[in-house]
C-alpha cells in the first residue's frame, strides 16, 4: 500500500478543490466541540478582592440576581433554542457532509468535476444510509458503555441517592470495573471507527445498503487487518500533529487578544471573529484531508 502517495494525493486534491475544503469546514462546524467555561467570581460592588467561597445557595442567588437585573431570560431561552436546533441539525448534516466529501474525492480520483452541486447531491442521496450504518455500528460501544455506567451507578450512586455512604469495597470494585472497561471501550471504539469509515465509503462509492455495507466493511477489515490499522495509525498521527500545530497557532494569536481584551473588550471580540474563522478553516482542511486520505486508501484497497 503506497501510503506516502495516498497522503500526497489527498493533500493535492483538497488544496486544488476548495469545495472539498469548504465541506470539511462545514463537517467540523456541525460535529460539535467541547466548550471550556471560565470560572468567574461574582463580587459585589465594594466587596473584597478575593471573597470567601460562597455556598451553592448563595451562588444560585447571585446568578439569579444577575439574570434578573440584566433581563437575560429571553436571551438564555433563545440561546438554548439555537443550541437544540444546532444539535438536531448536526445529526443529519454530519452524514450529509461526510457523504459529500467522499463523493467529491471519488469524483476527483476519477478525473470528474468536484463541483458543489454534484457533491451535495451525492451527500443527500446517501445521508440516511450513512446515518443508519453509523447508528448500527455504534451499538456495541453504546451497549458496553451503558452496562458499565449502570454497574457503577448501582454500586456507588444508588446508596448516595438513598442517603447513605457506599461501602468501601463497592467503591473499590467500581474503580476496578471502570479501569478494566477503559481498554475494552477503547478497542471497541477503534473497531467501530474503522468499520464505520469503510462502511460509509461502501455506501457512497459502491452503492451498498446499510446492513450490506457494514458486513462488507467488517469482512474487508478482517481480510486487510494490518493495512487498515497502519492506515489508521497514519491518519491518527497526522491528525495529532495538525492539532498541535493549530493549537500553537491559536495560542500565538489568542494571547495578544487576551491582553487587548483587558483594555478593550469590544475590540478583542471583533478581532476574535477572523481568528475563529481561521481556526475553523485550518481544522476543516485537516478534516477534509483525512477524509480524502481514507477515500484514496479505500479505492486503492478495493482495486487490488
């Protein structure tokens, strides 16, 4: 398997077809991300610089007062509504853009035009099949995770709810179960990712159905175990390296913004908009590149 050539072709394809890059950005945007909320001390006017720690009830009262004083309830409701719409839309848009990326790269490999409309049509035609296979493939991981959570809940959380401390042996057993389950979940997660990645390409490129794509992907994975694992390690390594580089760039650009924000918050927020868009563009490029790499790997594997 010419992994170096696959990486080179993937990079060239994404760079020369900006529409692929665009759909990579859209896929990243609707994939969701973790939010780090800064912790702020709510200090009354005239209070000490470092107040004593407040009780949960006092903190709740302070937050309620702040919300009521600045009439924030309509904005909070609107924000929650937008978040719900965003999360629901992401459920359907992720498989749409995933299928679009696969179709665009497949077209580019065959020398056909990688146009916006054609790519979106391919994604729309395969969206529900990709969503269905991703749900089915993820079931084993979800079941194992749910079983672990239920066991730990019965051992530790249930006694706490009933108003008593859980016995020490139960806590120790729950820790052991959690530590044992971590590598199991990791292995299942890797298998799910590999099979799901291949199955999505069986759907888009070869037109297979949901169940058939999963069966064929599992068989292909088993027959080409070493090559798929090596391809996954390369993709993982490229992703980690790219993430570290983007993080360094973000810090280099973000620290001056923080310093500006201490003097002019509005100016810092305005300057942060192009910075965030730039980060989205970089992460989207990496997403599109790795998707293209897997598509080229799949096509090469199937052509053997």
